[in-house]
C-alpha cells in the first residue's frame, strides 16, 4: 500500500535520524512524499504535476543510508523547479530549528543545575554534621534534577551529530557540545528569518533568536566555571 502526502501534512517518521533531517528539509521546501511499505520507505518529489520532477527514493534500511540522505539534501537545495520555499515554509523551518536549540539548551541547563546542586551538597557534607539534614535535602534535589537532565538528554541526543557521546553525568566539555549544537540551529534559523519581509511571525522568531544568544552566553559562562572548579574542561 502507498499514500501521498503534501508539504502541509504531517509526514510519517523515519527510523533513521539522518533521513529525518532530509525529510524535514524536503517538506519545508514544498516537496511531496509517496510512502510505501517494505524495504522502500517512500519516494520524495518536488512537484508531482511536472513531467520530470526531481525525486529520490528513501529506503527503510540498508548500507549507505547516511550518505544517501546527505546526497538527498544537496538535491533538494539545488532543485531548479522549487528555487526557494515560501515565507510560511521558511518560518516553519526556522521555528523547528529554534525548538531544537531550546531543547538542547534545556538539557545543558538541567545538567549544569544538577552538577551545581551535587557540588553544593558535597560541600555541606564536609562542613559539619549539623548540616547533614540540609545536605540530604540538596542531594534529593540533585537526584531529581539529574533525572530531569537524563530525560532532556534523551530527547536532545537525536539532534546531536552522529557519533557524539555524552557521559553519565556529562562532563563540562560534553555539556558544551549541547550549547554549541544549539547555536548552530539558532544561527541557521536567523539566516532564514533575515531573508524574510518584516512581519509579526518573523519579529517573534527574531526575538526568540536574541533570547537564545543571551542564554547560550550564560550557559557557556557556567560551563567555564564548572571546568575551572573541577580542574578540567575537556570531554
């Protein structure tokens, strides 16, 4: 069985992260999807109404999938039939990138908060037995914060480059990777929004971009402080 999806519809989720990125780009650029069942996951085409539209096959599994997905992104960007996405589609893509950036920074913030609480608890334990009760409470908070960080990390991990590693708990250098990746997505969103005419939606996204820059600066400063305190800021 097969089904055709238009750009404004919600597309099925591919099991491979590298294909999901290519499919998101195709959908944002106005391409169409014809889904299949079996080894061939589907076929993407720029404009089904054309006699010879740009298209490529998406497989469910198999070797070379990452290279094929990377090649597909280049073909989407170079398509002569759809030179550029509409303003609405660009706004959708920019908003998605900012959502990913926010998720990465949320995970970094949660990791740093968990580490701060754990360090504070350890200092209290070493001070005196009278501080034991307060330290125990802080440790409980640190455990809850660490659980929250783990949940956010699980969501953010898919947005990281293939092969990225995060310790448990992540070190300062690994947490910095989350913030850096958030910056890449925010910068791409800013480039997309800069090319749009001024409007309420674009202004709202630009405000989020500026807020994200300030938040990244604060997180990076916290990471440097953590690295100095631990004597190491590397992965």
